[in-house]
C-alpha cells in the first residue's frame, strides 16, 4: 500500500509536467515560503546550539561539516543539516509521532534524489511533514502531499544555497561525526 501511494505521487507529478523541453519559467509550488538574508557563516566551537528563527531551519550560520544525505531514524544535528542545504540538499523532516505508514512514505521520498535528500524526525515542528532547502520551506499536512515530490524535483541540487553541485553524500558526515565536530 505504501509503495502504491508513492507510485501514485510520482505518477501525478510526472503527469503534471509539461512535455515542452524548454519551460519558460519554474512553476510555483503552492505554499512554499521564502526567506532571505541568511548568513553563510560557519560556526566555531562554543557557538552551538544555533538558534534559528525558523523551525526546522532554512539556512543561516551552520556547522563547518555537512550531514551526509540519507534517511535517519533519529534527530540529526540541525547545524550540519543546514550546511547540507547550502549545497542544494532538501531536508525532509517529520513529526516523531507520525504514524508508521506516513513515516515510510516520507522516507521513500529520499529515493527521488539520494544525492540531495536527507530525511529525519524533528521534534516540535507543527505540521506533520516539512520540506526545507536554503531559503525555502513547504509545510505539508500529510506525508502523501504531492507538493513534496514537486519540491524535491524543483529544488534538489539547485543553487538556492550558493554552493550548487557539491551535494551532501560525498564528504558528508554521520550525525555522530557532526556532533563530535561541535566539541
């Protein structure tokens, strides 16, 4: 059933795309919030934890190490995830209380672009699922929200963070390594 739900999301996203190979503008995704004026500074020892105005964060001062993209079952150091977003990563977060079918569906979103998607639980976020990248955020009421697929397809690997093409798989660290780098 979960695979069917993801397949239907992918099919809906694919069918909604234009067959024109030269789109004139990037289509807007309803509900995406934009944030500007985000610091690109690397934090030093003693500057953790970082307090971000958005929760989950969408950019700002961050760890000098980036988190490897992938699926995590535990919370990850937000400062390292922010660095990954500077590289064009999408950080999909979900409420830890989200039911198992929703968690599985969200985790399957990472397969859309493993080089640029990381997934983790995030305590205290208001909507069940949030997709964030540098300066952009989409709050989704359901794990099956087709806008999540559109967000990944539109922004994963993009230059919104200013370091396009770096990715977060190669050179990225584990959450434990990111925490060790803070001390």
